[in-house]
C-alpha cells in the first residue's frame, strides 16, 4: 500500500470530490430526461419520482414509433452518419498518409493550403452555390460530401502515421514489399486506434448535425432525425400524427412533454451504444504490440 503525505491525501480527496461533482452535473440532466420520458410531467415536477405504476407510461415512445416522419428521420440519420463516416475515413487516411512520408515532395506546401482552410473559408452562400451547381441539392450527397474533409482529422492522422517506427517500413522494403503492400499490410492494421477515433468523431458530429440538412434538403422525407427533433424541441411543434386523437387540453400537454423527452432519449441511443465499444481504442497506446 502506497504511503501518501498529508498534502497528497488532501489533493486526492479533493480530486475525488470534484470528479463526483462533475459526474453528477452530467448524470442528473440525463437521468431527468430519462425519467421525464416515462413519468407524468406534473408528478416529476411536484414529487421528483414516483413508484406508483399509474404515473408511469410508455405512451410517448408509442406515439414516436407510430410516427412515420420520426422513423424516416431516424433511418435517414443512420444513413447520413454511416456514409459520412466512411467517406471521412477514406479521405482522411489517403490524405494524411502521404503527407507523413519523408520522401513525399511538396507535402509542406500542401499542408499550408490545408491549414489556410482552417482559418478562412468561402462562407455559407458560396458553399450553397457550389452545392447547387454540382446538382447535389436535396440529395444525400449534400449532407455527406461538403463536410467530409476535416483538416484537424488529417493533422491527427498525419501525426499518428509519423509516429510509426521507421524500422517496420525498412524491414518491409528489404523483404520486397511495395508501398501499397506496406500501406495495406502494416499501416492500416496499426492504424485501428486513429481510425476508430476519427470514425467516432465523424459519426457523432454528423448525428448531431441539423444545419446542413436545414439548408440543403427541401424534401421532408429526406430530413434527418435531428431536424425533426429540432422542430419538436425548439419550435415546440409535435408532429400532428403523434397526437391525432381528441384529448383534453391538459392531457395533450402532458403527452407532448413525454414525446419531447422520449425523442431526446431515442436520438441519443446510437451514441450511448457506440461509446462502450469504441472506448478501448482511446485507452490503448498507439503503438501497443506493433514491434512484436
């Protein structure tokens, strides 16, 4: 057992208190939203919690699952996020790897051009005109392609590739491996941590995005879940199909609140499911086992 000084014990105790507070700050709003999607809003506000079965209901989730626009929005979000993630990984890896090679001529000039785009861009209107002239308006490509290139991701991947041991490449070249074989057989297998990190960043970013869809997609059938959710939360408009029967005004208001919170829970599920599987790639060292 380690012996800590009095100062160390005080610091460790303070760190634990701060970490607990941070966890509570994050956890309590999530817990409130989860409870609000099941509980009567009046009960939640007055009592905070109830074990009475009559106060619990799945009506909010039932209404959402019966709404075609919400289901289509969920499917669209999955398609956009998966497509965006795949395109982002391909572009990032193929851009970053050559820029990490010492023998690649002109890489510094290319990196300068990349870095300039981090500080200056054409703006919304020129970007919209480019998307329009390319015929991508109201298509899936208007969501996937414009933001698929991230200079920050390229820099992350480039730094990762530069950290790979040169001995691996030299040994492969001595054995007669071509550049393509080195990339496919050595670089890609060792790049799983950075690939999964970029994939997670890309998926989460696209899943939470609604602005591009609001600008480029006119057809409501193509709207992602976040755009549907935005109309429910910000504009305070529950889809008409969710509350079609004649309810008393008070009951209708309660149901609308449940639908809002249930929508938030459903929209968060993919991210909550993904994180446990991707977490190990954040914890692994970049070069664990690469020299064995």
